[in-house]
C-alpha cells in the first residue's frame, strides 16, 4: 500500500470527514457552509479540511468575484488508487473464499 493511499484512508477514517466528502460530492462549498451543515465550529472544520487536503481528496480555490473566499471541491481522480486497491482486495477475497468453499465441501 502506498503512502498516498494510507493518507487517503486516514482522511476517510473520520465520519465527519466522510460526510464532508459526501456534501462536496454534491457541489463545491466554502468552509463556512460546510461547518454550518455539519454543525461544527470553524476551527474544527478547518482541521477536517486540512486532513482531507493532506489525504489528496479535496482542493480549494478562489472564485473570480472574491479572492478572500476559499471554495472547496473534490479533487478529480483522487480516489483512483483507492478504487484500484479495493478492486484488488475484493478479487483476493473472492479467490480465498472460493478456495475455502471447495475445501469445506470436501474437494481439493
């Protein structure tokens, strides 16, 4: 497992961050909007957004109309490595379970 995948999984380990990812999947939002929707204080939301950015899941930018505002969105392709790891793990489990079934049923 790569260090980037470890960071992604670490960022998704927290239920608040998973909910933030769900909200950002619907549309980009400011930190203040996310904090209000999640019922968090702004400093707490800031810490969660930093973890999501460090995990490679979220990016931020400034709208053309106001450089003081940061808008957070999901990063394109951020889950590609995670999806690949899940698919490989699922295939491994499917193979192991099929072999176990053969063993239990008395076959070799």
